[in-house]
């Protein structure tokens, strides 16, 4: 039995559930990024690398603040 995605030319947005073309990278309804379809025809959520980079920068900034405020003069 073949998978549902192999027979279909659409995939479902993982955020809002709207069917979109299989080659689409962004959902036209909710404007979220959509990755390739899985075996059930649902697009995977795309990784948000910008959020990870912002988190790392925030932790580095917090570390520098703690060092400057508490440990600099010791």
C-alpha cells in the first residue's frame, strides 16, 4: 500500500490544516513556513534558526551582565 503523500499533489499545513501544493514552502493561509510532507501528507514544521540564535545571544548577554555586575571586581 502506497503512502498518502506519494499519491497526492498537496500537503497539509501543520499549523492550520489547510491543504497547500506539495512544493509550497509557506502556507498562504497562516503565512507559516512549511517543510516537506511526511508519509501521511502533513508538512513538517520548519526549524526557526533565528529564534535559536536570539536565545543564544540572550544567554551570552545574561552571562556577560552577571560577570560584569557580580564578578568583575573580585
